[in-house]
């Protein structure tokens, strides 16, 4: 449910990319496009993912128990405060996973740009 929303936000980030951003990505490290997308869209994607994660954790009754236990652990410094809320923790893990997958795709594209372009064209035009 969250992935289509993330996709729209990622596409929006690309549409807002400046020429300087594009140059930095081309000249930057292997994951510079991923870094750009993370920097420009992570907060918006988090805002979209969080209610979905909250609904899922509420349905299984996990949130209340975890948040109570983790809140106590955070007060003793066992875990950081950010991880003391299951919804935030799961959302951050999902975001980390999303951007890891994007970085893997970016590495593949940089390794074989011609093959990636052909594959992308097939996906784009095959969906029409």
C-alpha cells in the first residue's frame, strides 16, 4: 500500500532535480542518486508510511506492548528514544530497506548503463 505513494514522491523528487543536482549525481559516488532521493524525499515518504505502519501494528496489538517496554528501556539508555516507538522504528527500517534497494538498482545501472536503459525501456513501454 505504501510503495505506490513512495514511487510518486520519488518521481516528484526527480522532476524537481536541478541541472546542478544532475551534475553532482553523475560526478558523485556510486550511490549519489540514492543519496539525492533520500535527501529530497525521505521525510515525505516517512509521512506517508507512518500511518500505514501504525495501522498495521495496531491491528496486531503490538504497538502498545512494545512502546511500553521500549519506553522503559529508553529511559535506562538501553535503546535510543527513536527506537522506543514501534511505529517509528518499523517506518525507519522500511525506509532504510527502500533506499538500500534503490542503491542496489543504481549500482546495477552504473555497472551496465546500456543494459539498464534497455530494461527500463522494456518496462516502461511494456506497461503501455
